[in-house]
C-alpha cells in the first residue's frame, strides 16, 4: 500500500465518519458514478463551498472503489447497496473494492515547501515510488513523467486507475505559487488525466470551478457541477431538511439537557439553495452545534474574520447599499456566473456576488443573492459596524447603540432625531418607496442591538406577521416588538401590535423553554412622505 496508490487513508477516514453518532448516509452519489466507469464521460468535478462535506465524500468514493481494504462492512447497510426493490443492488458488489485507486489531496504540502517545484514533486515522486513498489516487474524509470509511468503499467499489465482528487484548487491559494505556475499546474492535470487510456474514472472536488477558459482547453474533459447552477449532485452535499430532522432526534435522545431547538438549527445553519430550490444546511455547523449543544459560528470561525471584506474591498461603493438590504433580510438581484479560478480579482458587483456564492458567503435563489442564515448574518453585522471604509453605513451603524438605548428608555425624540439623520443621508435606499426600504433603514439603526438581541423580521407572532421582534439574549432584559408604518402614525402601529397579539410570541414556540422576565415593549415607527418626518412611540405592554 502506498501514500497515493491504493492508500488505506480514505477508508480509515470514512470508517471514522460512518461510526460517528451524527453520520448521514450520502452514498447514493456512488450510484451516479459507477455507470461512467471506463466511459468517455468519466470526468467529474464537483465544487462546493468549504465545510460542505467535499472531503468526506472524496473519502467515501476512495473507500468504495479502492481495492486496498475490504470496505463491505461500511457500505453493506448504506443506500448504495440497496436496489429499488429492497434487495441488494446488483451493481454494488461488482464495483465495491475492485479498482486501483490514486488518491491525491492537493491541500497537503511537503515540509518547508517554498516553491511550486517542491510542491508538485512530492506528488509526482510519490506516485512514482508507489508504482515501483507495487509493480516491481515493470521496469519503471523514476526520471520519466508520472503519466508515462502509468502508461507503461497499463501497457504491461492492462491495469487502469480510479483517480480521486480532493482540493484540486488549493494551488490558487498558496502564496508561493505564481500565476504562470498555476497554468503549469493545469497542464500537469491535463497530461495526467486527459485522454489517457489508464484512466477508469476521475472524481475531483474543490471550491473553485475549473479555470478552463483561462488557459485554453486543458481540463475541458470535465463535467462541472456547482451548487447554484447544476441539478446533478445538488442534494449529495449539505444536509436536507429530513436529514437534520433525524439528527435532531438523535441529539434529543443522547443529550441530557438539550438546549438547542429544531428551529434554532434552521435559523442558524439553513438557507442555502440548490438550483432546484431545495434548501440545504451547512453540515459541519449542524454537527458541531449538536455535539457541543451550543449555537455559534462554527463555519465562519474556520476562516479569517475579514473574509467577506476581501471580496468586496475593490468596490465597496457599489455593494454597500445592497449589503444594508441583505442584512435586513432582503435579496438583491444578481447575475451569477462561475468565474475562472485563476482570475482572483473581482471588481464588478456581479463578479463580487458570484465569488461570494462560490465560497458560500451568499446564497442564490430566483435571480437574487441573500445572506443564508444567522451564522453568516452575524459576520456581516460585525463587518458593517467595524469598517469605516463603508462610509455612511459605518456612521449610521454606530448610531445604533444610541437608538437601542433611546428605545429602552422611551426617548422618542432621540429615536426620531436618529431616524431623520439616517434619512438625510444620500442613498437610494432611503427614498422609502416601500416598507422594504424603511425596514432596511430601521434594521441598520438597530444593528448594535444584535449583540444583545436575536432580531427576527416578519416573524410569525400572534395572529399575523410582525415587522421586527427583538428577543433578548438575557432573560432579565426587556423584549420588544417593532411595527413600521408609512403615511400613518405610530399609534396605529402599536394598535396593530395589540390587535394582532404579537407579544404572544414571547411565550415561546412549542418546544422552546426560554422565558423573558423583563418588560415587553411595543414600538411604533412611522414616516410621512409628505412632511418627510418620522414619528415614534414606545409603550409597555
């Protein structure tokens, strides 16, 4: 067994995953791959945001096809082994552990690596060594290209290989690899895989789509499958609603005093969409939350704090109004297209949003981009309130600390003054053509409240849908409901809160145990298009 050829590593990693209490069976993907073995359409590149299970699935593919270890104990009870009639799938045994496997994780670097040469030599030399060890009777020259060595094995032994490639795009993030070397890398993959008789199947994953247009047609033999635009494999990555239901049942049964509700998981980690409109949960975050019995930013904590800023920094002026709308829960129209992996500079709005969808920082549905869930929303909120390069957005977000204080104290004069200051800022979202714009502005001036409150928009409450509802993180703090009106009065807004019994929401949903000991406030805010004035009212319920 070698490091790359017929390695046992994917089997061992997948075995650990299958034994986990929160394991989800995604082996149906294998039934999509087996018909392509040895056929012209045997090249698959599946791209997903990080932490969406790409490496787990690569290990599964390697453990299933690779012949180094009998993995029937892992797969016999999974969906890949089952036929439509309930009997065993006849193709299952025919393909299980029947192939030479070459498994390459391109995110792994040699010790002290400082150059592309060192990086790629580790892979080429490693495969060479494995081939020499496994085929001692084939006279292999270690100085020949690795694809020539593989061809010689094929010619002498008639043996083919299944390639599983994880993190194919890692080279585009390594600081010591230049643009020219990135192109050299693409040519390496072409020489290794394209048109080679020894290739039985190639399964490749990464975050970035293939840069097939950046350097000619090196990798145009691959069929590419991303989450936003391709239906195939769309439900094999990320967790479906029904899968999270089952995990939550396990969590409730295994956790002594469970603190997380099913709705919590949906609010924090749901919100991604397949091209078919199916909602997906971030899998890593769901599992971490259930294991820790705690809701926090597991996915976002795995990257730099200013990752979002990295993508928008080249054109903040073009996107900041959109960010205000998205932080308030609205979608923004965008043309999403996969961009070349070697073109890392993004400048136009559509380029920025396309990159952010690829990296999972936004989700895309029906022609609009959205912030997917609370896990990411918190990072956007922190960004707006901490970066002075956002100009007026940053200044207004800073006013939000005063707005929360004035609201809790019933200081309606200060509330109206802050809203007037916001409205006088020159921005198209402050035209108040509808309550959407007013909602976006109100959300901005209460941005600081999100450090102390869970803020929901259009949340089902009482007998209707309330504009904003503020759930305090501390049970002793005050809670409040906020209703907006255009060309009306704050009194009518508060009357609606009472009539629709919105405050019943603080009694908790079924299964929620949180109670609120502080005051419950009704907050009404109105805006007159004629007088251009805001009016506010705060009343204890």
